C-alpha cells in the first residue's frame, strides 16, 4: 500500500510539471509558479509517505511539509 501512495503523489507531481511546461510555453507565468509549487508539494508528500509510512498532512506549506518529513534541516 505504501508504494502505491508514493507512486500516487509522484504521478500527480509529474503531471503538474508537464502542465507547468505547457503553461511556460504559452507565457502563462502565474500558472507556472502555481504549478511548480504543486510539483514540490506533491514530491514532498511522496517523500513523507515513503519515510514516515503514513498519510501526509493536509497542508500546502512547503516549509512545514519539509519540517514534518525531516528534510528542512538539509536545505541550505
């Protein structure tokens, strides 16, 4: 079950990244920024599931997700 949840978050992240690339080509930069945030958020949630083996919190804060998954200290 855990691997399915990791795959779920990674697939969503990849989809958002592809969408961001399309928006970038169309000069829709506000949406590029939004989608890039989504990409990072979903990748962090995949990492959270992989490492902590539980459902990630229902939050959108990248710094909070990094803290809760013990990644924050690794960022410079």
